[in-house]
C-alpha cells in the first residue's frame, strides 16, 4: 500500500490529496 507521511504543517486535506495522487501513480483503485 502507499504510505503518506503527514507533517505537522500539513492539513488533512493536503495529506488526502497527496495520498490520492500516490494511489493514482501506483495504479491502485480503492
């Protein structure tokens, strides 16, 4: 699975968008 590290300065929305981008790059649909 793709792993996303969330920094203290990152909001949940930013982390979620980053996570979705990683999933798309990995070709994984969930």
